[in-house]
């Protein structure tokens, strides 16, 4: 065997490093940080406002302002770049308007009435649609008061919510016997789940309320411990479902974190994160099911 047989093989090493890089990227894309959609950005044009831009992308004005740290009532500057939230103003999916679309044709495609789509997007039924606009296709049963709660086991039960950090507690009936959301109870829960640093209260997303009720009804204790609820957007503008009032970190007394996580995985279009070291589960309302295990 000659010395040449022991010489480095450049091509082999190149392939080896390419394989390592591809593996690393694959693992990264599967992590929670990469599970979100790539954030869109919008360059402000003359005559545009927060309201108009929010409507175009199907997001709430409040979420758009908070993500960009833009005060309410302050006019936008032409040419400035706005980050667009990755969350819709209502629970549902998105549809980008194409040439020739109408509310009737879109409604037929998604089994929704034109009025349901119009209401979700702040439109009139006879309004013309602009090509490229992102429409919210609301979940069935979603109206101005949120998703109607239905169960085969009778009306929804009461839930005792305990804020672990402060010891505060509220026994709340989140839904009426007819399945309609109780706005007063939602605001009480929103106050309980306020930002613990700033004490700011943000009304919790109606679909998050729906998910919490589902979890409560599945476990006999009907008690949910709140580890973390609403958290203000960070200075860097990093997006968090907590900052939109769509997420809560919870524990269920008498139930293992793993069992709560496994039930969360059965819920459609839900973010589920299990943190075994601290024994809590992250639950959030989103457009696409995402799940992960933390430390």
C-alpha cells in the first residue's frame, strides 16, 4: 500500500460536512423556533393606516401595533417597514384572493356563507375583493362572541383557576349552558393571567378559552394552575403567542404533565409544549398544529 492511499480525500470530506450541515438544518427546522410561519413585512405606502394594513393581512390592529411598538393614533411614515403578526384576528385559516374570486365562490370552496367570511374580514357582502388580500376563513361556529362550545356530556362545567405566582384564584363559568362564551368570565381570567411584571391586562383569545375549557372538562379536578399567561412583547420584537393573549402555561393538580400534554396533542391547530423539569404544559391557539418538548 502506497502513501497515496493515506492521503486526505477532499471530495469525501466535502460530502461529509454537507451531510452534517443538512442534518443540523433539519433538526433546527423541526424545533419550536422554526415551527412558525416566516414573518411577513410590509412597507408603508402613501395613504395607508394601521387599520387598512391589518385588514389586508387578516390580523388585529392591536396585535399589529404591539408587535411594532407603535402607539395608537400615531400616523405611519411612508416607507417604514412593519412586521406582520403570525396570528389571525379570529380562529381559522387564511386564503389569498385570486383574480375572479368573490365571497360567494370562496364561501362555496370552504363551506362558509358569504356573510360569515364578510363578518370575519370586516367587509360587506357586496364589497369587491382586491387581489392579494389575505382573507380569514373562520372556523365553523365562530362569530363575534367566539367559538360555540359543545359537549356530549351536558353543559360546560366551572373551572377553578389558580395563579401560582400570586396565589389568586377565581372559579369561573367560561361558557353558558347554551355554549356561548361568558365575556365577563373571560375578562376575569384575563386579569388573573395578566403580565406579572407590568400588571398589564390583555383580553385572552377566544379560541384559547375554548382549549382551556376542553382541558378542564377532560380532567376531573376542573382546576387549572396558571404558571404564565399574557406577557408583553419583548423590546426586540420577538414574537410570542403569550404576547397575543393566545397562550398559557398550565398544570393540572392530580394529573401528570405528560398526560396533559398527550391530551393537548389531540386538539386541532394547537401549540403544545411539554416541560418535564418544571412539570407544566404550554398551550396556545394557532393556525397549524405544533408540538415540542422543552427542558
